[in-house]
C-alpha cells in the first residue's frame, strides 16, 4: 500500500479501517441486531399471523368436508338405501318401496340443513330415477324443470356420473331458472357438485349421491378478511382451482409486491390452500425499520469518510518520513521488523494469509473422500453412462479408476429396530455407519473397494476383482455378514448381491440388481445374503392376502367378543410364515389389520383416520417376527378394549353369575327377592342402583347378546334360537329383539352375514 502513487489514499484507508473497527463495527452490530431481532421478528410475526389465519380457514373447511364425507358415507350405507335399490324399478303400488323412498327423501333433507349444501339428490344408474328432498322423477324431467342444467354445463356434471367416485368435486357450473317458477323466485346460481358412488368399491355403481355446494359460502370460508390477502383458492393436484375468490395473479420477480402462501389440505393430500398476499401491506413496519437502519448506517459511513480524509491530510507528512526511513534500512533477503510500522503489519498479514491457505488446503484434502464417494453414488445411480463424461468428471476430482475392471456391487440394507429408532439419535447412527465402513475397508486390504451411502438405509460396496487371487462376491458377502453380526443389537442387515459387470459404465446395472435382491429379505433377525440363484429355487408359494373365510371368521369373533382368539390366530399366522419374505408377510399383516379395523368399527365408531394411520405405521416399522408380534399386541390392546361389565359388588354377584349361566331358564324376580329376603320393590330398586340397569333390561340384554351369537355362527331357526335364550317362541322373541336391535332377527342375520 505504501508503494502507491498517492500514499495519502493508503493512509486514508488505514484511518478508515481503525474507524471501522472501533466505531462502525459496534454500529453495524447494533443495526444487525435491530434487523435480525426486530425486523425479522416483525416479518416472522406477520407471516405467522397469515399462516395461522390460513391454517384456521383450512381446518374449518377440512372439518366441513370431512363431516360432509362422513354424512355421505352414512347416507349411502343406510339400510333404507340398500333395501330400496332392489325395488327401485317397481311400480308406485309397492307400499314398502314408497316408504323407503320417502325415508330417503327425508334423509336428503337433513343433509341440506347446513349453509354449505344447497341441494342433495340420488342419481340411479340402473333406473330412470332421480330422488331429492322434495320430489322424485325421471332424469329428463328433473334436469330440465326441477334442477335445470344448461347444455353448456352438462359436460361438467354428467361425465362424472360414471365409474367409481369417492367424493369427487366437479368444476363450477351454472344452474338455470326452473320453468316451473316463472316469477324468477329462484335466480340462476353457480355451484360445485361433490359426487360419491355406491357400492363404494364398484366400478359400475348402482347410485350416485350428488351434493350441490354453495359457491358463495365456500368463497367466503376460503377468503381471508385481512386487507393484505388479495385472493384465495383451493388448488387440486392438477393445478386447477377447485374454488377461487379474488385475484390469483401473484407475478414473479424481486420487484413484485405479491407472493403466494400455501398450506396442504388435511382432507385431501393433493389439495393445497393458496393465498395471494400483498407483501407491501403485510411487511410495511419491517420495511420502515429496515430503511431507517440503512439510512443510519449510511450516515456513519459518510461521517467516517470525512473524518478519515481530514486526519490523513494532517498526518501524511510524518508517515512519508517513516516510509523513507524504512526503505533505507531494508536489506535484501532479510526480513525487516519494525514494531508499529506498515511493513510489520503487512508481514503479519501475509503470514496470516499463508496460515489460512494451509488450513484451506487441509480442509480440501479432507473433503476429497466425501466428493469421491458422491461421485461413486452418481455412478451407481446411472448418472454417468457415457465414457467421455465419466472420464472428465473423474479427472476433475482426481478419481483414479480402471475403465475395464471387473466389478460387483453388494448392497447392505439397514433396518433399525423400533426400540433403536426411538432411543438413538441421528449422530449415533452416523457413527455406527462410519465404524462399519472402516471395518469393511479393513476386510479387503489387498483389494480395491468403493463404499457409497446411496440411500439413508443402504450402503453400496463396489468390489473389484483383481486378475490374481482375490475374494469373490459370495466370499466377500460372507465376510461382510460376519462384521454386520457385530451390529445385530441395533439393526437387521440384509446383503443383496448384484451381477458382475466388465465395464464401469455398466456398474449401475449391478447396483440395480443388488437393490432388487433386498426385496427378498425375510423377517428373521439374523443377517441375510440374497443371491439371484438361490432365490430361483427357494421361492415358496405364500398367499399374502387373507382368505375371505378367514376375514369372516375374524369379524364373527369380534362380534362375539372373542378377542383373545384374534390375537392367538395372528400369532399362529406369524409362526407359520416366519420363513417367508418380509414384503409378503407385511402384505398379509396389513390385510389382517385392515380386517381388525373393519371389525372394530362395528363397536367403536369414534376412531379417526389419523388413529388408523398410526396403526399402519406401527406395523410398517416392524423388522422381525417378534416386532410384528409386539405390534399386534399393542394394536389389539388399542382396538379391542375390553369393556368391563357394570356389575354390582357384594350381594348381587351370585345373582348375576346365575343369570349368565341360566339365561335360557325362567328367571323370575320374585325368586331372587325371596332368596335375598327382600320385597320385590326393594330388590328391583337395589338392583338398579348397584348394577346400573333394571332387572328386566339386564336379562333381556344378556339374552340378546347370546341370540346374536347364535344368528351369526349357527344355522338354527328363529324358533330354536328363541327357546335357547329363554323365550317361549318367535312371537315373544321377535318383538324384544326388534326393540333392542332396531330390526328383526332374520334381517339382522341377512344384513351382517352379507357384510361378513
């Protein structure tokens, strides 16, 4: 700096540097503090406030849609609809058909009670019939006079009334003025229809339930009332707006004052709630503080420049004299050190640069293995299939390789046990992986081996086959297996052996085959090696789907409260399939869990989708048969909570035990009252207080429980079942059964046997 043509400039920068260190750095720290802890606080608060508002709006809409979906499912699952479908084409003289028809109209009216649904109707696919809350008619009359849909809008509704539909939302379309209301009392309106078919899983359903949604209510619910929200919309997976309000033009570029805010819908994973936000309004306080901070910083920069320029002019003459003296005392080849002068500063600064350069060199040297491992990862994933590109990329990172060497890829998959997943941090797993890599490298000291962490749970080992004596793929897999057994307390390991390739460009083929071999791992805790050849001869036939007979047996056991047998049956199933492939076992276990859920919903309708998702996650995280057993124990305890009967303590224990053992006999209240030395009235009141139910009600419920068990598990006639549960005949049994179950015994048997 002293050799410049204008040394005063160098002196100016020295003063300015001291001013910067002593004064400006505290100012910059203060401004930075203001920016990061005040401005960012304002910005984050504004964005959080907008996100909270969007989240509340989305939760309300998701809740409304979920409730609507539940209502539609209940409507389509109703006994009246199931009973009506077989006689929908009968004449109007069928009295039973008319009763079911009016019941359906009444149920549709209940759906329209909310402000979100304008109209609800049932569209029969096999009959020329449409049913809504007020009328039922043929399709041509309904969509022309009662629910007029114009020719231009028919394509938005009717193509969707085919195939399987599970709450499908149509595009907005217009409903015209009905010719039956010439006074225009019902103006034209735009609606969105949601459609659900029944039977639910049928590609050729019998009926569609169509709900017309109120566009004004939907737009009001998704639109924010804040002045910084310009527009809001629900966007589906195809990027189309399901519902929109306001302007959705966000623009692009740094100068644009609008931005998008998006939240995923909990109701439909492919939906997102999107808002266009005016950043100028939202972040106006933050912008003002930022501007003041910049002005304040600029003022001190200018002030420092003025002061430094004045001091440099005043002190330049003494500095020039010092510079001349240093030049005369300089000896070539010998370092000159003068405490406090510029040469000493420059010397120390140069030494610092050299030190930093050495540190940077060591850092780069330490990063070379990581870069080379990343290169191997890209090679295994097939990113380098051209020899020219591969050679150029390898040369950049100093990666040496033989293009024509023979190589084989071994894939090691780690499946951490559930107890390890919960109790071990990511850092601990990283250390375990590093230790494993080091041990594998030491296994092959005379043979080149590349290691690459291609996925979070897969370590790829590229084995080079030397021309001389060396270790082959099978032998290498066996040695790695012995090392992996050291880590068996932490995870289950599987080794997939790929094909041997003669070119480095084909290495991805060996990796893909090795990865594919991992699919055939089992559910035993020991380390497995998966080769192609043994798998061809060792693939046992295993039905990974639960037979319908087994499904019916599980459902009947649930209805008869035989919960312990359910768990025992699963344990037997796991024991029988403990030597099959893990994916087959997981598929079968998923079928069992799905059947358990179906059976449990009969008694517990309060479980949520999130609860069921948690159960499947518990099952999916299992690695071994023992973990599957424990998972089913936990799931069994959650799904089939045993309800303790409300029995009285003390004096009524013997009475209740006698009732449960002799429910088929005549159980008169006088007998028990006399036995306990009570009057009939006193016995009845005391029984109600301690047991929680009237004496007659308790006996009836015990008998009805046994009757339902006979109906579902035997082929006995109604008269025979009546006698077995303590009634004289069907005439006295059927009214009691209908009172407690809502339907006759015959309908109960037909309904739940068909469901099973």
